[in-house]
C-alpha cells in the first residue's frame, strides 16, 4: 500500500463525522511527507535481430541496412522508361495519342514522366521528385524520386532512387501529314475572278501577319486563286472565318465520304470550302445600279474603287462623295469592273482648275476630306501631235499640277458592255476618269529600301505579268497609308538607297519609322528566328 493510500485511509474517520480535511492536513496528521519520484526520460536501445548492432526500438526490430536488404520498396518500378519525342514540332507523346509541348526541366515534362510510372507506383507514396542535370543532346532525362512504403509490422521505409528516361524520336501525326503533303482532310479554295491580283497580295500579307499559314499542309497557287490544304477541318474553318472578316467574300462548304467503319460507326470525310472574293480591286472603275447608288446617298453611278479591305471603298470623281459597300450589300446588288489595269492610258495635264465650292453637286452621303475636287483638261500621251483634249472632273486635285502624267480610263473611245452603264444618260457618263498619278517606276524601284515577306507555295500556271502586278501593289502601299497599317513592312538591308536631287520626283515613300527589322539569327535580346522587331530610331 502506497503512502498516498495510507493517508486517504487515515482520513476516512474524520470525513465520516462530516469534517472536511485536505490532503495536506492528512500529511500533517500522519507525520510523514509525500515525495514524487521523477519519471525516467531516456529510452533503452535494442539489438538488431540480424546484425546485432544497437538500434532504437522499432516495429521490425531491424536496422535500416538490414531492412533494406530484406525488403526493396522500389521493386516493380522500372528504372529505365522510353519517352517519344517529335523533332519537327518539338512535342512529347502523352499516351495514348496526345502530343504536348514541354520545355526541358519544366513542370509539364515532370508530370508527363511521372504519368509513365503511375501504374507501377500505386503501392508506394511519392514524397519528392526532381530533375538531375544531363547533357541537352544526350537523349536522356534523369529524375530523382523519394518514396515511402509500409513494410514489416507497420514500419515505414523511405528510399531515394533515380529513373532514367530515354528519348526516342517519333514523328507525330500532324508532322507526318505535313511531310506527306498529299494527306489532307480539308481544303480552302479562294477565288477571285479578276485580271489583277492586288487583293490576293494584300490578303497574303494579312495571313503572314496573323500566322494563319502555319497550320496548312500545302499552299498551292493556281489561276484566279489559291488553295490551302489542312490536316483538320477546324483549321480550315478558322481560315474561312478569317477571310470573311478581312475581305468581302462569300463561302460554301461541302464534304465527300472517304471511308466508313460499320463496326465503330465512324466516318472519314474530306471537306472543301469554296471562298469567292468580290471581283473588285483597287483602282477599278465601276458602275453601280441606280437602286444601290440611291441607297448610298444619291451618289453618282460611275465610281472609282480606292481601297478594298473588309469593305469596298468607293469615291465619286465628280462630287468627292465616298461610300462603303459591305459583303452582303454587294451580293444583293452586284456590279462589275468596267476596266482592268491593262486598259489604263497615260494622260498629260494641260490645265487644272480647283473647284472652290467642294460641295457642288454632292449628294446626301459623306465626302472625302483627303481629296480635292478639280476640273482638268488632259491630252493622251500617244496623241500629242493632235489637238484632241478631254475635259473631266477628278478627285486628285491635291496631287496634280500642269504637266503631270496621270493614268485614266477613256470612256469616249472604249467599247463597254455593262448592264447599268448602257442604261445611263450619255450626258452623265464622263469622257475620261482619272485614276492615279503616274511616277517613274525605275526611280521608285531604285529608291525602295524595304521588302515584304511571301508565303511558301507551289506555283502552277503563273502569268508572266505577275511581276508588274506585284510592283503595282508595292506602289499602292507607298501611296496609301491606311492600306499599309495592316501590313508588316521590313527594311531591306541589302539595298542602300541613294538620294539625289534628280531622283526626287515627288513620289510617296515609306518612312523608316514604319519599317520592321528582319532578323535572321537569334541575337542577345532573345528574339526568335525571323521575328519582326520594331527598329529603334
């Protein structure tokens, strides 16, 4: 019996008579003092049941070295795993059929490698994972893993080991289609029934700027258009949506059945998207229908197309009235071009008179603030030995002076078969419509120190007049600031412009501030290959 129990027993008679007594009073009554023995804080060691060394007690009664010899928690986990990598697109295969973009020693690549070991690591607990440095060209990825597992009698063992991932090259399906070139699932056929290709040149620059050509398997240029081949219908549909937002056009879609699997009920189609761009280009003379001209603010029926973007920009050369015809309006009230660039003739300004009242004869629509209305008397360059002159109005009053050479269309001597023009009053049809001022092309080419990029495409049935049409498009970019805002213009370092007083004929030029630097190699700033960088002036 302990001292505390004796104290409690000796105090029971007093408590039975109703007297309250504490433990300290009990100790004084008994004449002894209670001393509490401190608990032992140290724990004894045991001998390992295998090697006999002193170890702290554990559930297995074994040291760590002997326990690892008896049990291997990494058993069943492969120490070497294969990873498939596509060299063309630099993507890794994530089974069963997904290709993902991963940088070296990134979290995405670590997750992809651990998924390879997911099935074999179901009975262990992953504590830590990290990359070990390897040579970038060694085709090896090493990952150090730390795992835990419960072994004998509930003991938890932790172990660190390295898994070696071997990279094997394999071409993905997308790159395989690109290399095959004939393996496509969708094609976008873009067509424009015109002689000149100014709209196509402008469209090409927009595609390059927004990088929509990167998903195409093949680009084929043919007469009156261009074809884009894609490996998926979604990429083709994206191109069609882009075309509908950038140029006035209409599209139709069709598909053809290639194969059918009756067991899995799957179908394999080839889709075709036909896109037709309106047959109107910049600098075309058009004749509107009376109903359309009235809906545009009672403007004249004979107009000049000054620009083609997402809409057709028209100007009345007699009143400076401007209007925009969108996609739906054109197909509801279609009109054709009365002339092509080959039919334009050179005229010399014999006299010019600026019209002071610029609102003279204007309708209810908007008027252009960038042009000046003027009356001019012109004479053909081929008829300088005669006295035949033509009188007309023009919207180029801000550019023309006496003696300048302009390009225009001669209505007086032309044989035109147009539905709306034939029904017009002959007094309302002008003798000559001036289109643009002419400059010396040789001097402009010599002075031009910029260039444009081109898409890599197959050319078939090309016209010999393409070089002249391309030079016309470059001149349009120099003359129209609003048109080149959507185009990436690069400085041509191979050309050194030579400035002289004799070469300055007043032709518009593109300033150096509007040009981009065309890089061919990676530099210290970290820009990628052929990436446009704004030049610092």
